[in-house]
């Protein structure tokens, strides 16, 4: 249908698309079927109240019927049609498509935008990988170290009667180069992590929400001051929430933050947290709230020299990390499975039972880990309960008792002889 | 066939490994560890083969090769380039400047030795 199509034709087209009889639409509009027939064949002009009435019956608006589909959508569809030249599209019927299937048209445009965005990301990454000076330097270091190790170890293997001095020198060289390789590999892994964050944006809504909180140190002043009313402004201003699903998820999380802030206002809660030694059970009892609320509220306290480092991790029953606020001295994995020795996972085995455990991170820092798992939502005899666990990490001094040694995730954990190890570490290991 | 090699390389542990291999194979190895002054070092040493790293402090191996081929050294002086950058464009650049052999790190000791021997005897390198 060309864009110059007349209002009557659009009415007819939409009516047919909705499977509505001419007589029924006429009756709804309070006119005769024969008069509607004349309108639909563009032999009578239509406007004003009657057009509004017919538009309402056709579940659209009068402007769409009188002026056709949204020009911006049509232009965007034309751009989508030009992507991937192999597929023939009925470009001359774009307006008809938009008019009949506005939701599908919008979806197609949205996906076209997304494809374009992903292609840009891919080009950017490709460019980065080819020209990134840091990556190039690290790759040179890795290959240099590998070349030295390969040549030296071959010499040792192929020369069994090598002079003892040379053997000692070559052993020392292999040791030096293997350390260099380990350090460079770790630096490359960290660089890739940064690249992914910088260039690809956030692949999931969960990541976008996590990035939003990380950037603000997990403390949102606007909500502390204005409560729920600040959320719309925060969502509009945040660069992280490009997709509707990320925005939706952020709204849920920020609303929960606002509820927590209302239940436990910052100043009195900060005072009691300090007075009660940052003990979440004591705080829950003092303020009459559940443990999860106290965990979340403690994790959103602003950093302060007089306050211990506080971190928080939550997961579902499958162990998937839902929220992570890493405290200084304890890396929490951004991707992949976490260390199975975390008390968080022990809590999942006994829902409702609070657990307190002293732990030491692979970076050497000590934390008191408070963990609890609880059912989420309404309980039912006919449904499997949804269980979520949370682990609050409060920095501790060097303890008198033996802590449980935990890591971040196996790939970057240097602990040797760990019974829970799933895969080798890329770091040099320690005992 | 002569028996001297000038190794232009800055990685100490690679220098040690290559020197050991070449000396065990009967070569006299001289060393220059940076890009600056490498062309002069070639003129002074007058080697039978040059083993030249690409990424050197001060000056790239490509620049050094180009200057050598522009008359700073005998036109038939064999130059074997060693590089961690094995991309096609690097190899093409080296070939356009007149490299005799091109090996990417990590390399096998046997291939490296065979290539040096081939170049010294004026044969096309079989190892690179």
C-alpha cells in the first residue's frame, strides 16, 4: 500500500485485518453500512468525531488512519529492509505492514537497531583486538616467554649430559619465564575483562543493574534523600539501562532499595550498626526487620574509614550469582561459577538457618561471612519453593581461630591442593 | 661457508638459549641487545648470518633490515628475522624489505639451527 493511500482505504484495510464485518463497524460508529462502504472506497470524506469513533473501534488512533503509519517507523523499516540484501522484502507494502501489525513492525525496527548496535560492537572489538597496544604488548610478552621456555626446555631434554652450570642457569631461566608467563596471563585476563565491559556494554539486564550499582559504590544518595520518587530520574539519567528489560529490572531493585531505606533510615541505622558491631542478627532484632533487609541495608552503607569493608552476594538455588558487591580484599567473580567453599552455598542446604563463618580470601583478607537462605514469595503446597541465599561479608581482623580458606573462582584462584577445584588456575599457585 | 652469527635480540633468556644452541653447533656468536646501533654492529662484526628480532628497544627490526638492504651491509648478507608478531602483513613487510628468512616465536631449536645453516650456505631456508 503506497503512503499516499487514502483514509477510507486504511479504515477498510484495518477492519479486514481485525476480521470485523462492515455492518458491525458501521453499527459501532452509528452509521449505516452503505455509508461506511462509501467511506471505505474513498467516496465520502471522513473526519472529526466520526473518525475518532471509528479509530476507537479499530483500536487505533485517528491520526494513524488519516495520515498513515508513523513516518519514523516506516523509515526505520526501510533501513531494516536494506540490511542483508539477499532477502526480498515487499518494500512497497511497508505502510500496510505497519498499519496492520504495529507491534511486529516496532519489534522488527527494535531488532534492526539491535543488530546494527551489535555489528558496531563487533567492529569495535575487532578493531580493538587488532590495534590494542596493551594487548599487543602482552601478547608479545607471552610469546617471548613461551619461546624462551620452549627453546630452553628443548635444550635440557636434548642434552642429557649438559654441564651442571648451564643446567642450573637454564632451570632458573625457565622458572623466571614461567613466572613472567603467569603474570602476563593474569594481566591479559584482567585486560580482556575491562575490554568486555568497555566495548560490549552489558549483555544482560542483570549486568547493567550491577554496573549501575558498582559505579555508585552501592549507595544511592538520591534514594536516601527522596525515596521512591527519585527512581524515574535515576533511570532516565543512567547510561546503563538502554533496554526496556534492564530498566524494568533496575526499577525492581531500586524500589527494593527505597523500601529498605524507608524501613531503616540511614542515620539511625548507621548509628545502631556501629553500636552493635555490624552484627546483622542484632540489627535485625533491634529494628524488627528480617535478616535479608539488614544484609541489603548494610551493603548500601557508604564507605567510611571507621566502618569495616562490607560486601554482599546473593544467589538462587542453582548457585547463580544474582547480586555481587565485592568488598576490598575479596574478588567476586563477574562471570562463571563461584568458589563452592563459600558459606553462601552451605546456607542453601539449610534454608532458614543463619550461619556465621570466618573466612580468608585468596587475597589474604579476613571476613566474617553471615549467610542465610530463605524462600521467596508465597509458599504453596503445589509448587516447588523458590529459595535464595545471601552472604554478607564484614571485614575482620586477623583471627585467633583458623578461618575457612575460600577463593573467587577456580580460574583466578591460586590455591594449590584445593579439594573443591573444578579447573586449573591461570595464576601461579600457592599452598 | 663462514661460521659467525650476529644475534640482535633483547630478551636475555632467549639470547642465552640461542647462543648456547649456535655455539654448540660450531658458530661464533656475537651479540647486540638493542635496536639503536644495530646497523653499526653489523658493519663492525661483518657476520656470515644476522639473526634479528623485530621488537627491539629504540628501533624496530624492520627499520634495521631496511637500512641494511639500502646499502649499509653487503646485499647478499643473510638476515633471519625472529618475531612474536606472526601476522601475514609483518611477514609481507619483511619480505618487501628483503628478509632472507622469517620465523615466529615460539620456534623449534632444530628449525632455527637448520635455517641458519641454510642461509649461511646460500640455500633457501627449509626451516622457516
